[in-house]
C-alpha cells in the first residue's frame, strides 16, 4: 500500500525538520497542560474523540471520503467499522484508571502510578484512514498524551477531516486543540521520518517497510506484523456456519483488513461439502485456466497490483477478463493451491476478496500447510479454525507461530476484538517475535503509558538454598 514512510531512513531534511519541529513544539505545550487533567477530564476527552467519528453524519462523511480518495474498500462497511471499532474501544476503556495511582499491592509494598509518554506519532495506512487514526488518538488521549497522526498520502483528506471533528469536541471541553494534530500536506517520506525522530513514541500500522522504518528511527516504537490469515475447516466443523463466517470476513470492506482470511485449509473428508457451502455463500471456484488468468492480472510484474487491491470480486474478475454471469454476482473468488512461497503468489496476502484453497488429508497435514504458509508470510498474526475438537484447537495455540487462535468466528471481526469474545478492540495486531514485533497483544492503551512504581520495605522473603535446590539436588545430586 502507499505509505508516507515507505523507504529506508535518511538524514534529516532542513525543511521537514523545521515543519515537524513546530508541530512537536505545539504538541508538547498542549501535553504539558493536558497531563494536569483529572481522570474525569481525561475520560471526557476520550469520549469527545470517540464522538468525533461515531456521530452518524460525520461517520458517513468520513467513510465516503475514505473510499473516494483512496479508492479502497466499501462505504457501508467503513461506516460499520468506524462505529463498531470505536464503540468497542470505548467500552474497553470505560472505568480504566490512567491518571495517578492505578494499583496498590500491599503484600509487595508496591504502588503503581500511570504516567504519560509525551508526544505520540501515529503512523496510519490508507486502508483505514479514519478508524485506525481514531483508535490511536483515543488510546493516546486516555493516557494523557498529545498525538500527531502521520497518514498515508491517499488518506490525508480523511485524516484531516477527522482531526477537525476532534478539535470541535476538544474546544467544547476547553482543552488545547494541539493535543491532536495531523501532518500537513504534502505528506512526504522526509516529514514522516522526521516526525518519528522527534516524537517520544511511535505506534505504526501499515506496510512492513513502514514498520521497519518505525523500529529503526531511534524513537521507542510499537509496530505490527504482516497479515496473511489461514483458516482451517476441520472435519467436525459446521460447514454452513463456517462458510458464512468466511464469506462475511473475506468480503468485509473488500478485504482491506489484515485479519481477512487469505487461505482456507480444508480436510479431505469434508472437502467437497465445504466447497459446496463456500459456493452457496457466494464464492466462485476458478478452473486452471481462470486461475492463471487471474494471477496474471493480480501480479502483472510479480508484485500485487494496486488495481485489484480492496476491490469487489466482480470488479477483479472484470480486470482479469473472466467472463460469465457467475462472476458478476460473485462475493469472492477461489483458487485451488498446493504450495507456499514466492512461486505460489496466491499463498500470500492478497488484500482482495480472493481466497486460496488447500485440500489436505488430515489435521497433521493442515497444521503443516498453515506452518508453510506462515513461513512465507503472516507469521505471528493469527489463525482461524472451524471445529468442535478442543484438542485440535489447543494444538494450534501450542504449535503454530501465531498470537491468536480464532475459533468458529468470522476472523476479521473477531481478531481485533468483538462484543462476543474477550480480545481488546484494536485495529493493530502485535505479532510477537514471529512477526518481528516487540509485543504479541492487540495494541491497546497499555502501549501508550509509562508506569512509575513506588517500592516500600516489606518483611524479607529470602528463601533457603534447600527450598530452591532441594528437588533438583534430590534428583540429580550435588
């Protein structure tokens, strides 16, 4: 995807340094005022930022602007995403203490105090130019930080409109408007990189080159891993429910989400019935010739074409020259695949309603196939399974390089938090060391906060050597 930081870091450019220096100075002045606010005042600021995107008229206008200016996704789905993701985040933050003393452990003699990190830079992608900035702004404000959003160039207009709405709410509350800013036009690589250098914390979502730039900018940073979700359909799955969930997830916002399924791995015993269920849900399976034709259109020079990114299946079929009425009504396209890696482009992230289908003999082979896919792309993110077999479900969490195992759910709705599961609402998924990230959680307010600990003396708890080494020495000798 297009990116304002999509290159290796260079030295500071004089013009960018001056522009960014002014933004940072204003943000620091605003943050010094804001950090004196009470928890109640902070929570009002959070609600104001939430209302800025959730107010129905603003929400729809932002969704329409996002699709118009980026050419990505679906307006109605973006309206849903802006509403649902923000509402869920506000639910998660309701009642959470982020000001002053937040915890006391009398038996340990410890008191924990929440402290802001200062000025946060939020790197955001063109795929979610309203929902992702809103999520990051709300988390930053919850922890008494100022935040400057660095959008993708295509997402700039949407981000500017969102920040304008947030300013209207901050003004009602008598808070400094410079608490929330947007990198001004033109958004350049130089200005984004300089912003990362001068800030106190970087939270980055987007392309992997964006993430690498964030990690190497010299400022503490949280970045996310690449998505390339595989979904296993086990022999015990409810096939109709599985197909409905995969369809809903794969087609939502034209698959802009990093949590959208890219492959489905189906056990041989239920393969034919599962394909029938996926076709009944709106999938169209391509034959060998159609698969080659689509591949040529999607990867014309070996790189995923922006022409097919986040477009409807019918539009992608049209671009590929696939003829027939079934393509006009297709919700998603399917191709059978057998391998993973650069020689099998369908095994990677496609950012479009195109699904690679793998047929495997048993659950061992399913695990091996998913592992092979993730060794190419997507390690650390998530895996989906449709199954009633608890042993199989647990095995995925014990063996595969994933931070989340999503069970019997539409993956793109579930992995970033849902009202019917316990994951925190987020649009940024940490992928652990598997995905070359420094965290494996859903990014939440905890990544935006420092913690100071007061330690008092307690009765000593020094063990004897026998208490520590007794079992070891009894078994293995001295």
